[in-house]
């Protein structure tokens, strides 16, 4: 992969769930690494669900190979959040590039 394509800086985050005194679980996201990404929009749509207009934006994202990357991670680029929608693909099985579909949280 040419490094020029990885032009956006992103925080790779993982969720941590903690229980308070009442036993209620709260989810917080912490940054585990700073990575550079190539984000390509694939599809965008708007639809009505439960009487409200919703939007769904799907992207394909590439990053340098990151051992242990799963769909449990997410990416934060500036104020935008990208949830990994499926298990990342190790492109060409060479441990150089991960590619995965992601949905942008609105």
C-alpha cells in the first residue's frame, strides 16, 4: 500500500464496560492507537424508521495491518465515528493492510 493514500489520522478505540454501585453497565471508549486511514464512501441512504428520518452511510476503510483488530474496535476521525461492520480482512494475507466495511455513526 502506498502511504500517500493513508492521509487521514484516526484514533483506534476499544470499548470498556464498567459497572457502577447499582450494577448498571456503562460503556466508555478509550484510544489504543493512532493510525492513518484511507476512507472511501461506498453508499449513503436516508430512510424513515419509527416516524423519524434516519441516515445510513457506509464506507470501506484501509489501515496498515494492526494485530488483534476486530469488529469490536471503532475509529474516530476528528468528530466522526466509524463502527467496524465486519471482521477486518487481511489483504492478500501478507500482514500489511487491513480492509473493512464501516458505518458512520450519526
